[in-house]
C-alpha cells in the first residue's frame, strides 16, 4: 500500500502528484 494517493503503475509518486 502506498502512503500517497492511488498512483498509476510504472510511475513515481512524485511525478504522479505533479501530473495529477
């Protein structure tokens, strides 16, 4: 389970938050 929100696969959490 990831501490951050449900991020897409094959993608870093940092980038996920930025892209979101």
